[in-house]
C-alpha cells in the first residue's frame, strides 16, 4: 500500500477548518451557555429565574410554540396530499415542480413579509378585494397580527415540508401497491395499513424539523411587526440589539432555553421514530 | 377517484399559495399606482430606474455580493480540502463532520447571534469579520452535501491511488483528477450557499447592523418608506434567485448524468 498522507499534511489541511468551526460556532455557543449561569459573583441561576418568572417572556414562548406547531401541522397536511398528487405526474413535470419549490424556499424573511404586505397589508390587493365584495369579516383581517404571521409561517414551511416529504413518498414502492391490490386491498386500505405506517417515522421527523424551523425564524416576524409581536426570537433580538436596554445575560438565558426546546423536539421525534420502528 | 381529485385540489392550492405572493410583488414593482384598485392603474419602469440610480442601493448590492461570495470562496478553500482529507483518508471520522453539519444546520441564526455578540463584542474585532466567519461555517451543510454527493459517484480513493502510482504528486492528483470530477456538484453547492447567504438577515442585522448595509437591510429600511422601491428590490432579488436556482438545477442534472456513464 502507498503511504497515504503524512501527519503534517493532515494537520495543514484540517486545522483551518477546525479553527473556523471552533471560533465561529462552538466557542460562541458554549460561551453563551456558560455565561448564562454567571454574574459578577460567579455561578447563578438568577437569569433563568428572571426568565421563568417573567410573564411577558413566557408568553413569548407560548406564542412561538403555538405558531410553530400550528404552521407545521398545516404545512404537513397540505403537502402530504400535494405530494401524493405530484407523485402521479411524469418525471419532467415533477422535476419542474421541485425547481419551483426550491425557488420559493429562497423566498423568505424580509422579501416574504413584504410580499404579504402587498397582498394583505392595509392597502393590499386582497384587502381591497374583500372590501369591494363587502366580505366584512375578511376585510377586517389584520396581517400585522397572529393570523398574518401564521399565513407567512405556513408559506415558508411549505417548500421545506415538500422537499422533506418527497423522498419519503418516493420510498413507497409500486410493487407494494400492486401486491396489496392483488390481495384485495383498496387504495384507502393500502395507505392506512401500509403506506402511512411505513412513512410515519419520516412524517414525525419532518414535523420536528418544521417545528424547529419556525421556532428559530426571526426576519419575517421582525419585518412585519417590528418588536411588537411577542415571539421568543423577537424577544432575544430586542434584548441584544437595544442600545440602552440591552441585556445580553438575559438574552443568553432565553437563547439557551430556546435551544433546549428545539433539541427536546428533535429528541422526542427520534424517540417516537425508534418506537414505531420497533413496532413494525 | 374522488380521493384523487381531493389530492389534486391540495396540490393546486399549494402552487397558487406559493406563486401568488411572488407574482403580486413583481407586478407591484411595475405598477404606477396600486392603492385603490384591484389591478394596478398603469405600468411603469420608473421604480426600477429610480432604484438603479440610487447609489445607496448599488453599494448595498455590492456589499451583499462581496460578503456572500467572499464567504463562499473561503469555504471552498478551507472546507473542501478538509472534507476530502476526511472522506479519503479518515472515513471513520466522517460522522463527526456529519454531526457538525446537523448542528450548524439546526442552530438558528438568532441563537448564534447571541453567542457571537457575547464573545466578540468586547475584543474590538470588526464585527463584519465575525459575521463573515459565521457565514463560512454556516454554509458547511451545502458545501458538504455538494462535495459528498459527487464523491460518492466515483471511487475517489482508487483514482487517487492510481494517479500516485503513476507518479503524479498529491497536489496534482487533487487538482487535475478529483476537482474536475466533483466540480458540477461542488459548483451547485457553492451557488446554493451564495443564494442562502444573499438572503441572510438575522446575523448581519443583529451583529453588525446598519454599519454594513446589505441588500436585505436596505430592503428593511425601504419597507416602511417606499413600497414601490421595496417591490423593485424584491423583484431584483427574485430574478437573481431564479437565475441561481435554474443554474443549480442544470448543474445537479449534469452531475447526476455523469453517474449514469
């Protein structure tokens, strides 16, 4: 065998990469974690105490979690059916749909918030339309509220859900359907007894990615409501950005709790996936 | 049959929901006046012309391109060789890279921003360099995926061994044999990274702020002052993303085609 690579070469190729990951990822996150437990006297839980007893911040968490769960569920249901429809198109058509999905997945943050202002803002296209048709309940809809945020969150969840669910659907083999049909199962029975149970781990995993995606989202909500609407991400942003009221210690503690929430969601989905796998 | 129509309905709904905001914003960029009527009162190129004459916008655009492409270039120079070394010579450590990929992908900018500010704000390091570094690490998932997919298509290790047996130096084997093989996938990954960074707002806004005004920050500023100018900015953004997406799709197709040989 040839001498593969010298130790010096390995170090030379790998160390810049490792240094970058350390400096701009691991060290900041670890430092944030450590300082969230510190004040001038040393170890403290005061930051966490003030987060967990602050109704306003807790409300931010509740709002974020509700928004994330509901937007993830809606996006998941819509794409489950939509991907089912897409699967029956020809290969070139499917490819075009995926390209379109990729394109819209880039359409997020500030540009997305603006697009919804054009459609549903105070003098938005649909706002005028609803007014003209005299649909009172719809024309009083405010984009700058929970409902408006939900519409925007659903929008950026959809392409992600589609891209994650597509390969999962792709795993359902045509032969299984044929075998089930030969044995007398209806399409409905096939999906209920075979299709959905096989895909279930993937669906749960997709849900947790969508949940995390929405929990960490900041730009759209910021563009739409400034710091007015109470979400965790918005709270963190205003705590580190405010020049006078900046409270980085508090922001660290909230960020750590947010990270823990997201990691817990991931672990829960891992756990439920391994549980359903064992059952199968 | 009934259920089939049901699924198609959802698909149609999805497409309309995804396309409508894009089309409406693009149309708004050409509208003379669109405050009282359902459709624009007239069409004009005035907003686009105004935007292109605005030195502030041109500079912001330049900064965005510079920052995003700078991060991509650094990532190509630093991350790609590291991935090669691990995949080719230390495959058992590849799971560490994969773990880093998952972590980088799942930690949102809003959390990372807190850490970056806490560590670097007191050192007097220019914060723009901090964001640049975070961008380089942030695109690790896309660069890794691009490199890895192409490497899987060829037995890179065997190619490299053969080349070295024939007396080619390691560097030559790398640049003349491996790079051309992974080029389409890597290029697609680089373009994807660029488009992700071009749309990045959280880190640049929170860590650096208006001291380094990118297109996203410029857009945020115009959001409340001029809807027409904002829509012109979004129009340019959409066109750029469209071109990039198209290029990525073509490249990915080509690199997939190479596998079938």
